[in-house]
C-alpha cells in the first residue's frame, strides 16, 4: 500500500497504488495552494457497496450515475439497500471482468470538495483534466 504524497491528506484506511500516488503528487504541484484531501481510493466490493448504499440513502438513482453499465445498475437498484446484498452483486460482475467503478480497478480516487471555494474546485478539476483524468463534481 502506497502512502499519500507530501501536502495531501486523506481519510484513514485508504488503499492507494503507486499510480494513484504519482497522480496526486503531480496534482499537488499543479494546484499548490489548494487543500487536497482524499476521501476514497481503491475499493473492495464491500467498500464500493457501502458507497452505493450511502448514495441511495441520499436519493441518488444508480441507473443515472452508472448509465454505462445499465444491467449492473438495475441489479443494484433492485437489491436491498444493504452493503452485503450489493457487494454480492458487485462481486458477481467482477468475476465476469466487469467493474462498476474505476475505484475498483485502482485508477480513481475522490477528493473532498466541500471545503473548497468554487474557484479552487475549478482549479483542481481543470488541472486533473489537463493531466488526463476524468474529473467529476458530485454535489451529494
């Protein structure tokens, strides 16, 4: 398990690979005055399922969020809103080589944005995109 680069904070229990750390190091240099706090990185099926339970509790429709995988999203929306039920579905698709989220392949991470101004958030997103990332701002 790789460690966060200098100047980047994160939640306890994060699992980061060398590629994620290298990207964070480059992002830190690109936006030196903006606080970077990683809230989530590589996820197991259980961690992904827990994130989806939270999203459903907030009223998110997984079909809209994961429209590239409509069959997986449909199965998850039909399942009980529990980590164990969703993790079983996620694991079944993973065994087929299908991943709902890039987090599960170790090539994504989430940054806290609620502490940033709109300008700082735009700085981070623009820098990440220039570096080749798909930057998504989630409001919930």
